[in-house]
C-alpha cells in the first residue's frame, strides 16, 4: 500500500494539532494544578484555582475536543480522505 | 417509534435523516412525559399520597420503562447486538456515553467527595472530564475506523495473535468487574432508600432492571435505554441544585453564583472553628481517645475495670427497677465486652483511632476553599504535608484521566457511530453532556455545605429533620448523629456523614417536597443501572466474542455467539451482585482501582498501536503484563483491604508518598517503556499489520485517486 505525499501531509498536520491541543490540556491540568496554591486570587467570588478545578478546566476540555473535531473534519475534506455518505 | 427499533432500516442518507428526526420526536415526547409524570406525583403528594408510595412508584415506573425499551429493542443479530447496527447518531451516542460513563460514583458520590474534601475532591471532577481529551485525540476516531466489535479485537488484529487478545480479555474483565460491583452496591443503596426493602433484596430487584434490558437487546437496547436514563439523571441532578441556588441567592444558575456562597461558607467555617460548643465536643473526643490510649497501656486491668463497670450498671438498673429495655441494653453491653486480651487490644486501638479522628475542627473537613493540606512556607512537617498532598492530587488526576481513556466499555461506544466524522463529533457531545453534570457538582457541594452550616447545625435535638432518622435507618455508617456534649443542640462535630448520601439527601436538606427526593433517587438509579449495563455487556462480549468465537470456535454461528453472550451476562451479573451484597470495604477505592488497572493495561498498547507502527506483538503483550503487574503489586502491598486479602504483613512502603488509589501512575510509564524496549529488540510487525495501522489513520484513503 503506497501512501501519497498528500496523505503524509494530512497525518503530519494531524500530529501537529494533536500536540498543540495536548499542550493546552497539560497546562490547564497539571501546570495550573501544580501552582494552585499560588493562584488563589479572587476571581468572580472564587479563589482562581478552585474555579479552575471545578469549572474553568472543564470548559477548556470541551473546547479542545470541539475544536479538534471541527479541524479534523475540515482537514479530511481538504486532503480528500473524508468518508462519502 | 417503530423505525427506531426496526432491524432492517437502511443506512442511506435519506433514511438516516428520517431515523434522526424520529429519534428527536420520540425523545422530546419522552422528556415531556417524564416532567409531566413528576408534576402529577408532586400534586398527588400535596393531596396526601404517602411518601413510601411515591418511592415505590418511582422505582417501578423507571425500571418498567427501561425494561420496556429493552423488550422493544430485542435482537439476535450480531451487528445489532454488539454495536447497535453502527447507526447511532453523534448526539444520541453522546447522551448514551454520558449515561454509560456517569456511574453511581459520579452521580451519588462525587459531589459528596467534594463536600467532604474540598479542593482535593476536584481531582475527580477534572480527571473524569479531562480524560475525554485523550479519548478524542488519541483513540475514538481510530477505533471507529478499525471498526470491529471490542477492544481485545483491536489488540488481537493490531498485535497479530491471540496472546495480546487474551491479555486484553483478562484486563477488560478485571477492570469492568471491579467497577460493576460498585454500581450494584449503588443500586442496592438507592433501592433500599426508595422502597424500605433490605439491602440484599434491593440489590437483586435492581439487578432485574439491568438484566432485562441488556439481556434481550444487547448494545442496541442498552444504547436507547441509556439515552432515556441520561435524560432522567440530568433533570434529577439539576432540579435540587437550582432550587437551592434560588433559595440561597435568588439566582437560578448555581454554577455562576456559588463562588459567593463559598465565601460565606468560609466565614461560617471560621465561626464554627471558634465556637465554644464545637470545641467542647472536640475536647470530649480527645478525652475519649486519651482514655482508650490509657487502657492500651495496661490491657488486662482495663478489661477488668470495664467488666466491673458494666456489671455494676446492670446491677444498679436491676436494683432500681429500671425499664426492661435499659436493663437489656446494659446486659447486652456486658455480654459484648471483648473476651481475650487480643480482642480487647484491637477494640481499644479502634476506639482510640475513631475518637482521635473526630477530635478535629470542622468534623475533619478541610476548609472548603483551601488548596492542598499543609503549608509550603511552614515548618518541615507542614512542607512535607503540602508536597505530598499536591503530588497525590496531580497523580490522582493523571490516573483518572488515563483510565478514562482506557476503559473498554467507553471505547466500545465509539464503534457504534456510523462514521469516523460522527465518532469525533460524538466525543464532543459525550463530554458536553458529562460536563453539564460535572460542573454542577462543585456548586452542589458548596450550596449543601452552606445549608448544613447555617440551618442544620445549631438545630435542637428534640426537633431534628426527618431525613436524619430516615438515613440513619438505611445504614448508620452513612449517617449518625449523637448529642456528645448533652446540650440538646446539634454541633457540626456531632454529625458523622458519609459522602455517598450528600446528593441523595440534598432535596431533604434543602427542605424540598419528597417527590424531588424520589426523583433524585431515580436519577441515581438511572446512573448506576446504565453504567452497570454497559459494563456487563463488555464482560459478556469479551468472553463470548473474543474468547469463545475468536479463540475457541471461529466457526460458531452468529445466533449461538449471541446466546452465549446472553447466558454469560446473567452469570456475571449474579456474581457481581453476590460480591456487592458483602458490602466490600471501600467503594470509591474499588472504582479508582478499576481506573488504574485500565490505564496501565490498555492505554499504552492502544496509543502506541496507532501512533507507532513498530510496536509489535511481544512488546504489547509484555507491556500489558508489566503495566498491570506493577499496578497490582503496588496496590496489593499498600492498600489495607487488599493487604488483608493477600495476607501481606510487611510494613507499608509508599513510593514517593503516592497513595494506593493512584497506583496507575507507576503502571502506565512501566507499560509504555516495556512496549518500546521489547518491540525494538524483536522483529517488526508484518507488512499487512503496518498497512492496517496506515488504514486506521485515515477516515477513507481512496487509493488511486489521491
């Protein structure tokens, strides 16, 4: 099975967006988590890290997944690997 | 309704559109019907319908409904039975995954954990949502493109052989079974509360509801039931929280306003810490702990003294012609005294620990807004406490996230969508529907805490709310209230409450009508049943599809495979109910253990199998064994209950202070490393397998036209 240059580009772009989104995921979860004690300034009534743990991080996770689906669905069409329906 | 359960519906785009609009219609009517049902019951309650009738009606109506969907979706077709015909639209698969995912632990336990542990409990909230990023980016679309029936299927194909498949089967059964026991325990708890039946009977009533659904219609019945269950559980979770938010702040969006309630909770915490009555209670517990400690210094003398005191009480009561009940109680206490020095030593040690645990401010709960224990700028002890607490918080998040992305019953759901594109969209919907509940849970915890601190604490013992006695009856381990300092007023230190009842008791704590309590219990039941369904199906499929069909008898006809799966379902369900009836030590530990097992067994081979062509059979097999083995070893040597099961007596040695709950932290990297090293020193996988990897990476390669 021979994979064309165009396919290879598709896969590389996929890897790139995966890496970028995972970096955001890592920062929101583990970097904010690590410095949580220092990030306790008040944010709309909550200490910031408490808000992040209970709600902020969750919103970011939702956006990450939504964006990935949108990006990849477009990329499929651009590189002609989308499914016919 | 007919099209939804029709096996022969075509999958061209026109019929897909009709199918979707039919689904929309059915579930809109259904949701409206549920709300109307609750309102009618509410009116009946006002007219004087007794509470236990309401509980029974909720129990029977919801289980009957699930059974009805199960009967309508019955099937013996393999594609329908294993993957619901692969035509579940993204939105509905999202809801079904949401219900499949949100277990008794999420619905009943999570907000309670946050209530009891504050910021530390948020690890569960972040871990159980953030894991979906891994599912979406690393697994779901590729699994769908691979397009088989189970996770061991993927391992068997990708890693060329039955050995990886077999290890996959063991792993899938181990983590799903651990998890399903916890669900059935939750079912028993709720059925007991709703119906007043004994716990052991409650378990088997709930089991009937689980079985009739998955037994008849497999994945198809389970999927459509789970959508119905999601709707019930989300409505049931939201109503009491919104009600509390309106009651306390006047704003019906609890998620947006609980920050201000958190500030009030912090003020109340400071007040309670300084309250002389609370301090009095703490001092009494301290004295009791000290007394137990003194007894430990000279056990025989203490035993004799206890014996004499108990005997004197019986004699005094008899001499004074006391009430028969008191005399009996005193005689029972006398007979219950430890007989041997060893027993007495155990009893005194337990009493010392129990009393010492309660001799702390705020009944042992950390201040709700405090991030981590200890203090990074304090003395050595405070510094260590801070570092350990932070390390465990992050480790737990890691295990829960990776475990989420490796639980076979969740990954299996992405086989049921019509296409790769729908699989991606479906993860988005899954997390959205899960998110709705998860970002409400911390709000619930804070609002209930405010209600407890401001209304319940300080009420008089002669006039305690009904829910306290109702829950103490279900299980005194979940809730017990005693007037320790005999002042007739309830102090926070006098309440011992288990996290598992916070959500179920929320409507009662907030003073809502009983119908809302019934609805929340029905929601919890929906959460536990839906997860149990998905898990049982995973176990039965691993045995019937992977073990029997793929490994033992590849020529078995479809009908026989499906019947074997159904028979196994019943056996596994009964076994799980048998274990749950023993009330195994710690439910939250069981659930988290399942996550650590799944993380260490499945995550490394699945991800490397897709992203690294060079990963091969031996790497994957040894990697899974090493990952699972490391996790199991760490747990067995450090967790008290497992230590007693396996008879481990050597002193507990924690690695870097990591608690056994996060054992997967060691298993995952070990698994990864072993796969990489072993794969590199053994031959590369065949050309055909490398092409399979290429194949799953692209939704549709369209060779020849690119």
